[in-house]
C-alpha cells in the first residue's frame, strides 16, 4: 500500500500523522479530564455514565455507516460473543480505569497504562498466537522492574499514588488486552465499528444497574457543568473519535507505525498532569517511567 500523498485514493501521510497525534492527545488528556469528573462523581458512576453515553453516540454512527464495513453481516448467534467482548472492553475496562485513577496519581496511571502491549503479548502467548522469545521475556522483566521502582515514588505533588490504584489501572489494561486479543477474529469478520458499537451498548447496558445503585442518594443538582462536560468528553473523544482515527489510520499505513504513536501517551499525560494538575516529576518517577517504557519497547520490537 502506498503511503505517499500523490495518489488521490490515499490521504497525505502528514495528515494521518497529525490525526494520530490528535488521537494520542485525546487519550492523554483523558487522564486529566477524568480527574476533574472524579472531583464530583463517584468513580463507578462516572464510568457507567461514560460507557452508556459512548454507546448512544456510536449507535447512530453504526446505523449510518456500520453495515458498509461489515465483511460478514452479524446474526443473532453472534450477539452473545459481541456482548461478552463488551464486558471486558467496556464494563471492566472503564470501571477499573476510573477506580484506579481515583486511587493513584496521574503519572503512575499513565505509565502503567503504557504496558498494554505487554499485556496483549502475554495473553496472546497463552493462546499460542505469539511466542515468548528471550528478548521479549527480558523486556517484560525490565518493564516490571520499572513498575517496582514506581512504587517508591508515591508523592508526585498532585493526587497521591497507592498500590491498589496502580493495580486497578493494570487490571483495566488487562481487560482491554483480552478485548483486543479475543476480539481480533471477530473484528476481522464483522468490522471494528460493529464490534465497538456492540461492546459499548452491551458493556454499557450491564452498567445501568450500577447507575441506578450509585444514583441512590447522589445529588445530581450539585454537579457542575464542568463535571458533566468532563463525562461527555470521556464518552465522545477518547471512546469514539479517537478510535475512529485509529482505524482510519490503519487502513492507510502499517499497524507498526500506528502503534508507535502509543509511546507518546504516557509522556504527554505526565506533562499535562504537570501543567494542569500540579503533579511533580520526581527523579524516582522519571526513572521508573523510563524503565517501564524501555521494557515495553524491547518487548514489542522483539
């Protein structure tokens, strides 16, 4: 596939790279926006409303364009699998992410979220899809040692980091990794828009009881406009628009080049936290983050 901009059938590479940078920005600033929402919403309530809103946003998009990209139309027998994927990719992922962010610092959350490629590799290896070479195992060990170093950097000047919060962020990534691995064949069969629409509608519907439970005694009238806009942002930009950019880019450039932009997310999130949330980049934090990302790079490039 040509990556140049001379062909009318392919957009300029510079435009794609600009969109990918915007995508990473949406994901990175989500750590900051979520922190604003968590000042007024309980984490489970915020995650549940976010997931339901994203599903409602994706539904008309799917009804408009979804069937055009389905290689094989889904049937009723496909629905249970599509909804189960939503349990991991949305229900667990969204809830665990905000539960973790509520209990740890933005830099810790951003760095640990950057370990997603390793989590995908581990799950793939158990399924026999990928092989764990010595270099990949070494990279994993380096990344895990970086996480251990991070535990020495508890006070980053903003929200304090806790081991439980870091664990929730790690489990959030594991849930999404399972969604990505188990959903690969389903996505190839039905298309990304179909899978994600079902995931958010299915995963979000399972969180409706959580909304009802968390709403008991919660005073919505005291929620500020800023907090509501934060929830809307989380539903629209990182959950819908960023993913549309991701799959648009995959249709025009190599997946390896798309994934490379993921390395910008932890750095960008930490810098945004430093600027907007008062976080501090301590020596221990920088060292731990550098070790984690080095391990992820070695593992993914092996």
